[in-house]
């Protein structure tokens, strides 16, 4: 499932640069997460990096975007296939 930034967000700017999928962006008032790009860092890290760095713990799982670990891996592969340089192999599932 994707993650969600709640309105407890203090706009401290630490989560956005930590996201390996560029899923975090500034919304109208607080940061938001694009569920189409959020893999909970599957394929990149063992834990979601935004959650690790958030000083106010305002990034829970989004109950409106339930996804299995396999679905998150598929999304990771799709996102990396889109961003891989032409001729470069897509990232592989090593786990």
C-alpha cells in the first residue's frame, strides 16, 4: 500500500528528498504522496525512508491504497523500467 502524509505534517522538507521514487511533493498546504509512485521504498530500502526521517511521525499507510508486497515490487519494476536509460536493463527483483 502507499503511504499518506497526514495534516500533522509541519512542512519540514526532510521527506521529499529522501523518496527514491519522487512520490512526495508539496501540496496546497502540506506535503503529499502520489500513490501511483509510492512503493514504500520496496526495491530501494528495507523501510520507507520518509517514515524514518519524519520528526512528527505523520506518515502512516494509506488505507485507500492497499497493495501487497508483490504489487509494490511490480510498481517498483514498472517505475524503474520507465526511468532506465535506453539500452540499460531494468532493475531486477533480488529478494
